[in-house]
């Protein structure tokens, strides 16, 4: 059996893995794990990833989870252009720096924006207070400014003159709030130009294909009651955790549940 990738393109890390493999001509079998239907919670998928998260990779008898680990594995196993994860020590360190930063900052705020604007109120029928939504969008705005000031600065891409894994991970994250209807790029011309460069670098058709699902997120119909019942224990845990996080804003303390839940979108 060759390379298998277990993905759902609703998930931002799955989109990064999918685009990277497709762009670099890496042959793989796509195994869809439908998050909306709760397939990631199934016993069958737990045999692949006991953490019940996507993405996941199987390469023969070898199984790997966590999107960054998967991306790095693919860069090392397959002959891909050096700019994705440069051999130069300091250039590679810049990519590593972004990948380390984004987990608890941009990823968290992009994920929360999607859930507070769409997934809770529209898909699951769970109301979100205006105060909570406003705080979520304010946090997103702070992290967008950090993305510009700390990482993009005046460069063509986040870590230098060429696209890298950092750009791929960042753009797939940002399309989450875009899919929820947030105006991420409209008032940020520098980020908007960067987005255009990233789309051109990966290919506009591939970019569009990978983001087709998330760009329709705000039009999702309400969840089927049986699916909602299956997902609600996890959702309630997430709600409790997000409330705790709101009380701990401005600290680096994270509720363990948000890591466990990271909504199985990894």
C-alpha cells in the first residue's frame, strides 16, 4: 500500500497537507474523513489515529499524525524544491519559528472566528453572545497585525523571497475566518498582496479546489439532530474551555481541553 492521507478539506491543516502534496506531485490515496458527520470519532478511524484528529498519514505500516509533522515528513521523503523547508540553517529556523508561533495564536483565533460566527450559531444552533464574538474578532485582529509586523514585514513571503511551509500553513488558517464571512484582507493591503502571491505560487486552480468547502461554510445547513447529538459532548467541552480562555486572555495559559478538542481539525 502506498501513501494514504486521511483528510477533510474543511480542516485548515488538512488543506495545507493536501495543497503541498498536490503541488509537489506526491502520489497519494485520499481517504476522506467527514468531520461534519463525525467520522473522526468512529472506532474505525481510531485505528488510524487514536487521537481522532485529521490529518493523518499512513505510509505502509507507518502512521503519522499532526499536520506539521506530516508536512516535514513529506519534505524529507520526497524531492521537493528547497524553498519549502530550506537546508540553510537560518532560513529553516525562520520557517520553524513561524510554525511554532502559529499554533496558539493565529490558528486559535482563526478557528474561534469560524466557530463563533458559523459553526456554533448556524450549524449547531448554539447562540454566541455579541460580547464573545467581539472579543474573538478583536483577538483575530491582534494576531493578523502580529503576522504582518513580525513575520511578513516588507518581504514577499513570510520568511523571505520564496514561498515556504510557513506561508502555506498561514494562508490555510486565514481562509477559515474568510469562510465565516470575516473581512480579513479588505483593510490590509499588505496581507492581500501576500495572499495573491501565495495563490499564484501554489496555483490558483489548486488553491480554489482546496478551499471550495470552507468558502461555503457560512451557508452550511443546520446539523442533523443525530450528528449534533454525537458531536455535542465535544462541543460542550469546547464551550467550557473557550469561556475559561476568555477569562485568561493576555496569558499564555491554555485550557487542556482546547488542545484535546482543537476540533479534530488538528
